[in-house]
């Protein structure tokens, strides 16, 4: 069982560390929010979405995406338009703390964006199915659960760490110029991923 747990940790770190839309958004929110607690909705939502995708992949239910190609095409199309919008929203966002009367709206947007970059991200979904789902096949019973728990544990730990790292940047950047630059870079990265998805639609 310890081997399965270690396998899950190494595999999930390898998948989650590379720069992607989800990581960029979580780090960005950690830096932009006035406190780490205000970035919690993003962290929790992203981690829960990853947990759901992992559980679905391990159970083999998500293989339906590989069976019906039109589902993948739909996912790429919806993801493309959403990422265009999200890139623009982050590009023009200002590094200022939210006003109290806007806090509820801000939290809703955080949750909606975090869920979208997790569940409308074809690469994340297909990687979860193709890599985590496939690797879990070799385990049964307690070993499979150990492997699954390890991948979920790394996901939660990583998102908390990303938000914390972003908050450190936010604290040392009193002028907000670095966060403003981060917003621009984040927007460009998100747009780049969106257009990459568009290319995949026609290839």
C-alpha cells in the first residue's frame, strides 16, 4: 500500500506542477486578495473540482469522454470562449482590496472562475483520465484507495501552497505594481492556452 501511495504522490506532482490556467489563477488570487482567507474560496473550489475529477477517473466513469469524441470537441469549444473572457477579466483587474458591499459578488466570481478553469480545462480532464485513471488500473482494494488519496492530498496541498506563495508576493508588493504585472502575464498565459485549444479543435 505504501508503494501505491508513493506512486500517487510522485505522479500527481508531475501532473500538477507545470504552469497552467488553474495554477495561474490560484496564485493570482493569493496575490490579489487582501488576506489569504479571502483566497480560500478559490483554493477550496479548485481542490474539490480536482478531487471529483480524480475520483471519477479512478472509477473509470470519465472514459466516456474518450468514447464520444463530440464531448471532447464541445469541451474545447466552451473552454476556449470562457478562457478568452477570463483572460480579459484578469488583465483589467486592479490590485485593490474588494469593498465590503462587493464581497459576496467577488466570492461568487472566485468560485465560478475556479470551477471553470478546473472543469472546462480539457487538458486537465484528459490528463486526469489518461494518466491518473490509467495508472490506477494496476491497483485494487486498499492499494487503489491509497493511490487515490495520495493524488487528492497532493492536489489540496499544492493549491494551498500556491495561494500562500501568492500572498507573500502581495505582502511585499505595497505599490501593487508587481501584482498588476502579474495580472497582465496571467491574462496572456490564459489567452495563449485558449488559442492553443482553438488550434486543437481544427487539427
